[in-house]
C-alpha cells in the first residue's frame, strides 16, 4: 500500500498542471470575491437600524431590551424594536415596515419576510439567544455592557448560585460580514465538490477495458481495496491541502474567518473526503463513457451547490421548510452549515453530526465503488486510447 | 500432465461479430505455447478472456485448474502479462515504471530491487533507466512494456505480440530471453503473426483463424499436415515434353509445372529430391540456373488449411 501511495505521489507531482488548478481554484475565487465586496472588511460598515417587531407575550420585555441594547460601532442601534400584537406584527411585516417578527413564546422564534442579510442577522441573533437561553435554563436579567470597541451582550442566569455569564454575540458589529462570509465558505464547499471530477479518474482508470493501462492494472496481484484507498488518500491530501491553503490565503488578505483552525480543518477534511469518494463512486459506474461520467460529476456538483445556496439564495431555506432531510444530507449544505456552527452558533453537536454524515456517506460510496471494481469485467476492450 | 490453461468452447461476441467461436486450447505447464493467427483472428480477445478482463458468452476457462475471477488476486500474482498495446505510466521513468508494477506483486524491497535490475537487464534498457516513456523510441518502449510484465518472475506469462517494432538484434535477445524464462520453469503463451518467431521458440503452436482453432501441434507436426513437403524450382528453356514426362515419374513428385522457362516440381515426401533432378539434367546436358528447394513454412500450412495467406 505504501508502495502505491509513493507512486501516486510521484505521479501527482509530475502531473503538476492538473493539481495546480486544485490550488488555484480557492485562491482565485477568494481574490475575486474579495475584490467584489471585500471593502466591507476595510471600511466601517454603516447600516440603518433593522426594524423588527416583537410580539406581545411573556418574553416581550426581555427580547425588546436585548435587541434594543445592541448597538453598532458608531453607536446607532442595530435594531429598531416595536412591540406589536400578533395581528399588527403580521401586517407590519406584510407592508415591509419591519424585516422580521420575533414571537414571544417560551422559546422565541423568528418570522422573516424575505431573504436578505438583514433577515439573516435577525435569525442568527435570535438563534444565538435561544441557544444560550436553553443553556441558562431561566433568564431573569439582562445586562448590556459596552466595551470600548466591541459591544457585548450578556445573559445572566440568576437561578445558578454563581451567576453565569453567557456571551450572546461576541462581535455583533461584524454581523453583516458574517453574511458575506457565507460566500467564502461556499468556496470551500465548491472546492470539495469539484474534487469529484479529479477523483472520478482514480477509479475510471481501473475499469477493465478502458485503456491498455487499466487492463494492466486489473491483472496485477494487488487488491482493488488497496489500490483505491491508496490513490484516494493521496488525492484527498492534495484537495485538503489546497483548501487549507485557500483558507490561510483568505485570512492573509483580511477576510475575517476567525475561529478554531482545527475546526475549520475538520470541515474541509470531511468535505474533501466526501468529494473524493463521490468521484471514486462515479468513476466506478460500469458501462458508461468518460464523457458521461464527467457530465454526472459536473451536473451533480452544480445541483448540490445550487440546492445549498452556493449560487443563489433562498433555495436552502425553501428546502428546510419542505424537505429538511435534503439539507441534512446535501454535502454542500452540510459544509456551509458546519462553518456556521463554528462561526456563528458555536454548536459543536451539530458540527460533529454534519461531519459524521459527510464521512459516513464517503465510506459508503467508496465501499460500493470497490465492490463494483473487484468484480466487473469489460464487455469489450477499447481498441485505441 | 498438468495443464496451466484449459479453454473449452469459448464463445465471445462483439455485437454481431463472432470474435471467438467455440475456441478450444490447452496449454501445458512449462511450455512455450504459440498462438499464431492473422490480424483480427482473436488472439488478444482470447488472452483478455483468460485474464478475466473480458466477459464472454459461453465456455469455460481454467488457469492452474481454477476458474479465474476478477478478484482472485492470489492467482493473478502468479501471472505476468505483456499486452500488445504498451501499458506504462507516462509520468514515471523506466526504472520507476518497472518498480511500480513489480511492487504490485512483490512486497520485499530488497528482492524487488534485484528483480527490477534483472528485468532491466533482460530487455537491455540499462542505459535508459532515467528516461520517461515519452522519450523512448517505439522499440525501446516495447522493451519497457516487456520488463514491466515479467519483472516479478511470474509462473505464467502472456506475451501478446511483444516484438512488433523491435529491431532484429533486440528481437533475438527477447526471444532468447523468453526461452530462458521457460527454462527457468515459467509457462509462456506467445501470440504473434510472425511465423518465423513462433517456429523458432514455441514448443507447441495453435493456429487460429476467425476465432477458431484450426490446428495444434509442434511446428514439425503442423508441417506434416500439409500434402506438400518440398517444392523445387529452377530456370531452364531446353526441356522437351519427354523430359517433363520423366521428371513427373521421379519418386514422390505429385505435380509438375513448366511455364516461361521456370520448372516447378512438387513433392509429397522424400529426401535427396534435388539431387535426382540435378543428376537427370546433367545426364541430358541441359543447362539450368536459379535452383531453389523450398520446404513448407507455417504459412503454407495456414494457406492449405484456410485457403489464404497468413500475412497479407
Ligand atoms: N472492442 C471491440 N469492439 C468490437 N470488435 C472488437 C473489439 N475488440 C476486438 N474486436 C474484433 O474482434 C476480432 C478479434 O480481435 P483481436 O484483437 O482478438 O484479434 P487479434 O488476433 O489480437 O489481432 P491482432 O493480430 O491485430 O492483434 C477482430 O475482428 C476485432 O475487430
Ligand atoms: Mg491482438
């Protein structure tokens, strides 16, 4: 196995041209996006307060005080809070007077009128609030403490003997940037999915009858398991390193993808593994031509990216409402969602669930590919390559 | 007698084309077995079926008494294949290519190094170890292809037209090498449409045409299948009908022709045929030139059985 790995690396190094694209892709895309709207990272982003309605109810006090207390860098409030009854709030949302309604039940939830970054901010703030509220058990008091350069909103749990402090938002002033960060996460998600194409060749070249070389590799005394796993490993490393290089490049040019590097590496690793395994499976489909395999790779990558809002917005939310299971297994959604879990929600349970789903699908796909490869024969040999 | 390969009633179709038509073949352990047939007769198809690369429609194939399956890596470890089309990695050097393929069979590093060295020597590529395939001439590339197929010292080796495009000197080296491999205990399946090669090295030969086995045996046995054993031709323009009558009566002559001053005598057997003709002409003091005695080749065997030339 080490033997195959060694030569797979040698071949990869000699084949620089193919691999260079893997490296260029995230860096070029990041640069491009940075030029397109990166100025928000340099200039102070000034935004009008977002009008929101808080429904009348048991949490109305806490919520309005909480939301009203959040201020931007320049001192303007983030939200302009109105307390309305259910009907009034609905009307206000319909008329576009408010961007979102926050219900005041025992556990607040958000109703939004559209899908722009304002709504996303409301959703992420309330999600964060709810999560911390769950952790705290009961919230009695809310204090808003003003730091010198960053606002911090804290929730205090007074039921505990020692009052515990929960940070709701570490840096709300970066709110809008988090939204743009989505596009940068998308680069990783796409990078992982695009590795599918390169990986398809790993198994495609092992299909008997494709080329004289594939015939030669099929008659040798090494199991398909060893061959596939070794080659996959090498290609996986290439993709992983390329994505990580992209990540460090993004940080270098000033895109604030803060957070635990290990956590990021985990997502990229799981994503790359998934992408590579998917390619390996597609490459092993018998009886179809190379062209069709490439088509399946490109098509499925596009579809998955589209479903996960990597191209537009709104689709993912739509799926979440109708067939949420799709978002639980759609790789691009899992990847971008995992980034959200570490940057926005700090929800590691979800994080690991996403990663395990990706890795699980990769293992299943690879197993099927190896199963096919170790028993298929060609109907005919290609006469010339 | 142990059989290395038994193929019986093998049928392989490519859509409407019948590539193998109830093809039978048995190969004994330790022999060089020649598969001789014109282009498109099904030699490569046969090998690919035996190697479980190709699906086939009917028939049975046993290798060392076992039905070979795509995942029978134990059996595959004992087999070496030199495909008709060169199968090497363009990115790797000559040495790396051989080492790569050898490593798919042999784990021990020290042993592998020795095997690779031997394979390089076998094909005479010592001066090209660092070259990548793209920098090798056609003949050198074929020699690399051979080295990659045999480096791991397999018990059973398939050579599918290995000498195409190789110069006569190296070709001879390769043929001698193959004989040495046999002497070292390997069983060899050798396909070619060069009858001279096949005749030179093969212990037994199967002649195939249109997916069928038309004759099997040693070169001698095959040649004995033909009616013609010797043809003598000479040029002279002084023969009378009486002379021709006498010559027709010479021992073993079954046919005679005399056209444009060229006399041809066809013999069904016998020795000293030439001496008798020459003696007769001398007695009669008839001048002659350009005497040839031709014994049948495998091509003649093929011609007689199938009605066409082995090579076009
Ligand atoms: N992939 C294929 N699709 C269709 N027909 C094929 C295919 N491969 C081989 N054939 C046909 O099967 C027949 C046998 O081919 P094969 O390659 O076995 O011949 P061969 O004896 O090896 O010839 P050669 O001396 O040219 O190598 C030929 O008529 C060929 O055209
Ligand atoms: Mg052939």
